[in-house]
C-alpha cells in the first residue's frame, strides 16, 4: 500500500499564498517562519508514521513548486515520491484529478486530499478497519455539526454508503467525509471506470461523485468513524487560521 495525495488544486480563496503555490504547499506552521510546515508536510509525516514508504502526488497548478521541493521532502520523511501531472488542473474538478492517479490505485492507497489538516489517528483508524472484505473505506466525522458546504454522507449499517454529496439536508446525513480514503488495489479498476464516467458526464464533478457512481452500480463503500478529533479542510483564510491552531497540536 502507498500514499496518494491530491495536490493539483489552485485554492484561489487562499491568495496571496496561492499566487505562487498550490494549496497543498500553503504554510500551516508558525507565521513568518522560513520553511514553515505545509499541509503536504503534515500528510507526508502521517504516511511515514504508519509505515508507508512510497507516495504518489497528483500535481497541477503551480506544480513546479512541488517539483522543486521533491528531493527535500523525500529526505525529510524517508519516502519515495512520484509526481503525477494533471494537465487539466485549472479547468476540471478533482474527479479527473484522481483518475490521473489510476495506475497508483492498483497498489492499494491511502488517499488524502491536499487541503486537509488531520492527525495520524485518521490513517490508523482506516488501517484498523481493514480485514472484512472492504474494498473502499471512507474516514467519516460523525461528531461535527454539519452545514451546507460539507461533503455529507448517508450510511446504511448493512449496505454501507448510500449517498455522498454536498447537496443534502445536513439533518439527513450520518456524517462528513473528511477527504481521506483507504482504497484496496482490487477496487482500482472499478473506481477508475466510475471516475471516467463521472468526469466525462461533467468535468466539474468531484471524485466523491465517482464514489456515488460506484454505489449506484451496487459497489459497497464502507466507512470508519474517526471519533472526536480536530481536523479542518482548508478552503479560505478562516480555515487556514483554524488549521494553524490544529497543526501545532500534532
């Protein structure tokens, strides 16, 4: 199993940081420090802590910044990094971006969005949930109070995920998908096909819409509740301030 990071996004709501950097390289360490810890640093540190040795990173917007740091990141975390180019990162949404990493999926991956600050307990929870035939396991926050922007999930205790979308009454949701998934290698072909169908239908769709496509086909997607942990998806400057407060705890 390897790590996989979606780090192709522009993060325009985080300007001026993202004038020159992809969102995954926005610093979440102490303000003003040179070489401050980034979102990508935190993710790679989590992967290293659970024993992964290889990570694929899907890059697009300002990808040269990731290429420039590749060797230093490999040395810092003891990981072999493979960078995968997304040629439509500034035009299409992330269903296509994850499809660009379809070859990496064959190894089995822990997928992490490049804008999610979370503790390593999330990855450990996903790994602990393996072993009962699950092919895809989503990290689910069942504690947080939900609103309109969250990626909400309805789960049937026996059948697994039934719906995953932002476009849902929060009161109906079991919880929020936090942007971290364990994907077994045997699910790679099915997921790649579902993603392709999804972005060909509408290139603005999310990879979570690809998950929904799988569910609609009768594919079981499972969840693992992460418990009461501090995490944040960083989309804007308010999120970034929260992320800095969380990052210093881990």
